[in-house]
């Protein structure tokens, strides 16, 4: 049986299927058959990183952040917040200045310049200054890292980070994003780590006073409590919180067979009819309920004048039933249409131990071992082994993926008995979020 960790890993590796670089496609497809060991990405210096299976702990209360006026009605998008220095943000009336520094043993100085906090996240703006006569480089920068912010009712892990080097490489100006903190916190502590050349790690905590009255209230915070029926279950959308740092939609899956979905949901967000850019998704298994929950993150809302907000479940795991056996009498490279998908029976070959059948399919169409058998001389023969997937180049710009399915029988196969297969199904179902007038 597939473990929870394997399912989560599979989900993680299929979140961005359209954008997957060509050189990684083979690894991704193989991962759907056999999950490799997890790898940790430690380079936070250049791109925003979103964990695909991060555990999320949110403290729910009635306390609201004090209202903070949106400067001239302007809302930052995520790219702007990531690229601006804190001084530029503060010029427009945002955030809380901190200006607390810590000097490392080697003379490196890290300074927390300021923070922006809201219902979705805390952004921490900081600088790393090198001692006189030394410079930072890409390899050297990964020596420094943060992972959590702690305080009263707060233990918030990092979600990602980014920044830029100065022209002379003596300073790095960065911003890290953490999970939302408790507004009841009055003192926050960030622990910076340095990895030494001998492999040891030293830590340097920096504490500062947190002023909740410098935080910003959410533009939109609504319980959705709506679901969409999908093959083998439902996708539930629980809430949406739109703040000046991001927009978060939370939900969970409820599957009929209690299994975790093979593929993750892809949801689009529309505000006043315009699509809001998506930044990724995280999933985690609730320890309390055993239900797989998800968070979809989007850019900040493009306006504070909301006329309509809609979610569109674009695609998710689907299961295509196969109603009748597939003939193996004349294998060829011609496709066989099954529902909205296609299969190719490329060859049926006798071997020393039985018969091998080569079946090709499109990417992310998955034929499970338990759903495959053949009929030979009136007998049902289960599959004995399945090869790893390999590319089949159609020489027309399309690449399919084929596998060899082996059966231990001396009788020639007549029919392929396929109960069904999992695939990424297009749903395009819309949920309208009611807005308070």
C-alpha cells in the first residue's frame, strides 16, 4: 500500500506539471512509479521557495490586527514586496522599523531592518554586511539561514525568501517570509544560523519588540464552506484571507475511499473577472483529523473595491473507468480512446516466462497494478511485473510514455482487462464567494 509520505511526495512533484523543465520530466514521471528520497533545497538567496508538504499550525482567535490604512489605496504585489528594501516600504507608510543587529564571530553583521505582519504572513527585511576586505558570493551566502520566528503563542516556520547583492558584493539585502504570527506576541526572536567550513552550525538569536499596531488588517477574510464534487470524493474550500502580503485560500479533500488523492488540486482565483497570479500550493496531513488539507497562495488582490470573487477548480485527480476489455489481437501504434484519454497497445511479445505487453499513455495517466490483468484462454492472469516508464517520441513534437507489463502465462493474451486509470482531469467548476455589502 502506498504510504502517506509517498502520496504527499507524488502530489508535490505534480503541482507544477506544465512548468516542469524538460530535463526534469523523466525524473518526475519516474517518481510517479517509485518515489525517490526527499531532497532539501537550502538556497534561499534567489527565488521564493514554497514547501509542498509543510505542516501548518494556525492559532485561531477573535483578536483582529489594528486597522492600518492602505496608502492611497495602493496594494503591493508579491514581486514588489520581495524586491523593495524596507526603507522603500516604510516611505509609503508600511511596516514596523526594527533596526536590531547581531555580529557573527567572523565579523559578519546581520541587521533586521523591519517587518510587515498581517493575517497571512510576516515579512522580515534584513541585510547581511561583510567585514571590511571580504565579499559575499552565491556559494558563501548559503552559509546563513533562518528557519523560525518565536514568541508568545508563536512558532512560525519560514516559507521562503529572496533578495539581491550590492554591486560590490559586500552586502546582501533580503526579505524572508514566515507563517503568520500571533498578534498577542510582544517580543519576537529570530535565530540566524551560520554553517562553518568544518560542517558545524552556530546560531545567533536576535530579539525585538513587536508592535501589533504597525500590522495591517486583511482586505478580505471570509469563510467559504463550499465543496466541489470530483471523481471519488469532494474538494472543500474552507476560507479565503486576502492581506497586503498575499492571498491564501484554504481547503481540504474528502475522498470516498479514504485514500489520499494522487494529484493536487489546481484552483484559479478571479477578482472582478480578472485572474490573480498564483504563487504555489502547500499540503499537509492534519494530525487531528487525518484529512489532507491544502493552502493555495495567490498575489495580493489587484483592488480594494471588490465586486466579485470567484474560485475555479481547474483540474484535480480523476478516475476513468474502462467499461469493456481491450482487444490485444492486433497491437499497433494506433491509439485507443478511453473516455477523454487515449492508450496505445504497442506490442504483445512472447518471452521465456510468459508474455510482455507494451502500453503507452500520455503524461500523468497512471495505470495501477491492481487494475490491470489479461484474459488468456478464458483465464484471468494478473500482471507480474511492470517496468519503469520510458519515452516514446512521436517525432511530431509529442512525447508519450510507455511501460512493459509482464504476465506469467503460456497462453496467448486475448484481452486487456483494465478496471480504470487515474489521470489529471479538467473540471472547470466555479465557486462564487459571497461578499459582505
